[in-house]
C-alpha cells in the first residue's frame, strides 16, 4: 500500500481479494482538511441477499453520529454520508433511488454536482446489491473505502486501512454464520475498533436495520459515551427484551399491522426476554 500522502486514486476491492485500480472511486490519500468540523468516522453498509434486509452501522470520535450520517430505507438502500458531510446526499439520494436510479449513478450525480465533493465521503448500497462509493481527495488520512460480499465499508481519519478491511472481513464471517443483521453489524464495528478505529478515539455510534418498510426495524444510537460500541451492543440486547417483537406487528405500506393487544402481548411473553427489561440494565 502506498503512503496516504502519495496514493491518488486507488481502491481496495475485496471481492477480487486484491488491490486494484478503479477510476470511479478513490482510496487512501491526504488533503488540506485538519479534521475540525467534519464527521471523522467509519461505517459499514450491508445487505442480506436472501431476504433483502438492509443495514448500516457507524462509529466515530464525534458527537451524535447517528443524527446525520447513517440512513436506511427498506427495499430502497442503505447509505452513509460522512467526513465534511453533506446531509443533502441522503435526502436527494434516497429520492433518486426510490425512482429507480442505481447506487453508483446516484453517488456520481450527487458528488458531481457538489462543489465540496473533495471533502466528502459517501457510499450507498442499494436494494439490488449495487454499490457506489466516493472518498474525496481532501478527506483526512487514513481515508478510503472497500467492498466485501454484500457490504461496503468506508472511513476517514482512521488508524489505517486495517480498520475497514477488518470490518468487512468480520461482517462476511458473521453473515456466513447467518447471524441477525444487527448482530453482524455490531461484530463488524467491534472488529474495526479492535483494528484501530478512529485515530482520535471514540464518542458515538449508531446502527439501523430495515427490511420491508420505509421505516427502520431497528434504529439505535449512542450520542456521547466513553465506550459507544459496547453501549450500542447493550442497547441491541435491550431491544430484544420487548421492542423487537412488538416492532413486527406494526403497520406498513398496504397493511394495518396487528392491533389486537392480546396477540402482541402473548408474542412478547413467548419470544421476548422480559427478565432483561430493567431500564438501564
């Protein structure tokens, strides 16, 4: 791997199991940004090809990363906008994706029209598994992106490329074991953190999963914490006490859901973990 300061437009491609050149994407490089005012982070987007579930997880040394960076919509796409992030990428990008545009074209359209694209990082994984990625040349090193099997990982101001490689590898292993999507994403973040994570430290993390509906099946975030990824895992464990079961009965496009309280209560009692339902536990 060439040093970040001299590598111009490389990208790691893990589908092929080797490094290759790709003129539509960019790998590690330096820039004039000192990191202040940007969401310096790494994130993973993932798709389950068997049931179409989409997910995104992100961690950073920045306050409330889940407020603006990660987005997911069932049957549409997962995306993360980061570095000196542009919130409009999510709003405009998801609208394009709903109308049939594919992830690589959406990334090209959004970044091509943005005068600040050199300072942005964006990646999108659409419902059909197509991936678009952009790492601007002004992103703080180490910055870059990679693709794995049914996943995309991107980050900036990281300890090194090992962070995104470890994240993708851990996701692939968890997916092969057929773990739930949220569990796969948590394992992937934990692996990236173990490989060095954000070069500055840690503060916030978020995780979102969506399947059939335009709103998320699970949407949890840690805005300000000394150990955000372990705290995110705690929230995931707590979600399974009652919320995960309750969520299955909610209304969606074309159906009113289940509104019989007795049915919902019985399901929670049978499938949930009420012993783990103490607030703050």
